[in-house]
C-alpha cells in the first residue's frame, strides 16, 4: 500500500505452519483508553524483565491498530447479540491483571489464515511457498537480501532486497508438536551481526 515491493518467503505454505497457524484462538489487545502502562508493567514482569521494554510498550500500543487491520481483512471475531466485539478478560499469572482479548470466530480455523493470505496478495505481496531461507546476504555489515532453496524442487534462490524483515517464529525444543520452530531466524540474525534483544 505504501509503494514497496514485498516478497514473502515461507518454508512450508504461508499461514499453515509455524506460530501463525497456532495463534487463532484469542487476539490480545489494548484499546487506546486502556491502562497501557499497567499492561507494559506486567508484561515485563511476566518476562522476568528479560525483554526490550521500549519495544514492549510500542507493541502493546499497536495491538489496537493491528486488530483494526484484521477486521478490515475480513477476519471474524466473536460478537454479542448487538453485533459488538465480545471482549473477554483473561486471567494472567498476576491475579490483579486480566488481559483484554477477542476470540477468533470460529476458533482455530485455518480459513482465517487463508483470508490473510488473500488480503496480502490483493495488496501486491508476492509469496514464495516452500522456500527455505538458509541465510542472509550482508554487504559491509548491512543485510541486503537472503538465500534459500525450494524444499520440493531444490531450486536455489538469491533474493536481493533493500530491507529484510525476519519473522521466522521461535525456538521450541523436541516434543512440542512444532518441529519447524528450529531457531533458524535467530541463527541467521546472529551470523549477520545482529544483537539479540528480548
């Protein structure tokens, strides 16, 4: 929408693997009039202070805008008899804090991710499915792209870019049902010279 050419490379099929496919239950958000400072305080405590606190505040403040984006993409959330969003207030590790959330409707349905994929493509995003990004390309300490390969055909890709956004999910040990969360993104970022932050 801002005129940039965007390419999304996914090691399996976009939206149907990794963390994005598992997050279709509740969308936690903060309304502009909510007590943002309290949400930030308890998020920081929940992370045992091992978190970038400025980023945490920014992320929490932006949840409302991201929620509006989801609605504009046609994502359905549970509503009351008047058609208003039915907010839930979820328990946290801290009895004094309950977190606002909206439930996806229906919960856990992969069709939400199909809608997000279509919304992205309608805005000009090009998608490369089943392309495993193996490493980042750096020039004089600046990331300028990535290299990868098609996991089915073996075709090799060299992707040149002015900017790279690394959204590779996390790192989860064996036995958690998500074997594709192997920490590859962390490793690529470290090799490119990034400093890991919470």
